C-alpha cells in the first residue's frame, strides 16, 4: 500500500506490520445527540501530527469516566466531533519516526488530548506524538490498560502523599469513591505500602472487593448526611486521604484530616464546587494536593510508569479488573456514567470488534 506520510514523517519512517488501508473504529459523531457507531475507516482517518510520531496497533484500551463524557451531550470534554474515544491506548508500534520509540515496541499512551481532541484507543489503530508514548518493559499491554489513566492517577496520588511526608505510622488513610477506578487502585497501592486504609463508597456490594484489596475499614458515602451544613472543623480522623469525589465529600475530608495531614484530590463526580473554610489549612496545617494526570510532562509520566512496573506495581490488579470486548463497550460506558461501574474495565480491542 502506498500512503501519504503525515506531517513530520516524510523521512525516516520505520514500518513493522503493514498498516492496512482501512480498519475498524468506534466513532462518536454529533447529530442532535451523540452517536457511537462501529465504522470501517480509511487509514487517512488517522491524524496528521507534526514532529516524531508513532502508529500503534491497539490491543487494549479501558473505560474511564471521561470516555463516558465523550459520548454524553454537553459532556464538556470533546472539542470537536467526530472523535474516536478511549483516553487509554496500549499496543504495539507498527510505524515510528521517533529515534527512541522503535517499531515492535509495546507501549502505553494516555493523557494530553488523546480521546478528547485527537482520536483515542477505541480503534484498531491509533497515531500519537512520540512525546505522548511510554515504552513498556515488564507490564503487558493488558496490564498497562488495566492500570490506565485511573490507575496512573492513583499512583500519582499515593506518590503525592508520600512526598508530603505521610507515613503508615501517622495513622489511617481515607480513600473516597473507593469502588471506582482511581479508588480501587489507590486502596491496593496504599495497603501494599503498609498504610491502614479506610475505604468510603456508596456501593454496599463493593465491600468485599475493597476488603480483598486491603482496606481495613469500609465506610459509606461521606459525609453521612449530604444535606447537613458542613462543619469548618470536624473530629480529626485521617492522616491523609485520596479524594476521588470532590464537592461536599472533599470539604468533609479536609475538615476531618489530622494536624499536618494531606489530601490528594483528583475527582469531581461529587461536584466542582468546594464549600469550605481556611480553618483546616491554618489551624491544622492540612495540605490540599491537586492531582492532574492530563498535562503531566512526559518525563515525569514515564518515571511514574517505571514505578508502576517495579516497586509501585499494583498487587491485585487482576482482582479489580473486568474485561469487555470493544464491540460491547457501550453498556459499560453507560454504567460508569450513571455511577454503576466498580473497579477497572479493560477493553479488548484486538479481535474484539463484532
């Protein structure tokens, strides 16, 4: 097949298994509402990208809340349709103009504009900038997709707490939204690091999973009375927290964190507004640590993935992961949008289209 090279790839392209002239993809289009349909697209559907690029034969992706928002009217994450959702990509490089990412290399890519402003992982092939790619050494592509953006965010949260000086001897760590993707991996990583983990979830049927992941105490959704007026300072309970919810939950967590504690915040499913006071910060010295996995520079991203492949490797990843074929992913997207999903869902792309 003769193909016009994308911008920045006219020279030095190395090719592995041939990129076909067409391939299957799930394409979200805006037409009144948002449709998500399996299509056969031409190779020219892949984007033109300046600078070194890699083309990946996608083996696995995953399901994240942002993927559900991508197919939700006024979801607020997609700049322009049509788009191939899937903010996580894991597979094998078939074309490369990079001097550091070789053809045949197993890789993972996530963050930046993947799945929101450029085509993502819900297709048999994806093309991204080489500066968005992490080479895998010990993790399989399935394991990397199982970790994905959510697990990576969990690892960032745990590292932030450790960098803030929080140790297991300081007391329990709270994880809110503990049954979700970020929450389950956080429970796993924190318990493996020796922390006493208290897991908060509104899903009563998730208690068994959270206990198996290492949580010593299972709590319901916080605060217990969502209509109660938040207290500026509550009884100090936690040495630190990973908050995946935001809103009233985060306000409650801040007010109940012990002196010198820290809260790593990455979620907003409970709302983007934070109604609190400065008292936790100036009377207890609590630190609020913002966690962003989207724009994190690639070298820091690669360093965290190195930890995930070694000393910070999730111990119970298979336990918290469900697999779904790409042809059946819509139901899982609907479930996560309505708050019904638990743990991580990896999407089998290779061989998974109907």
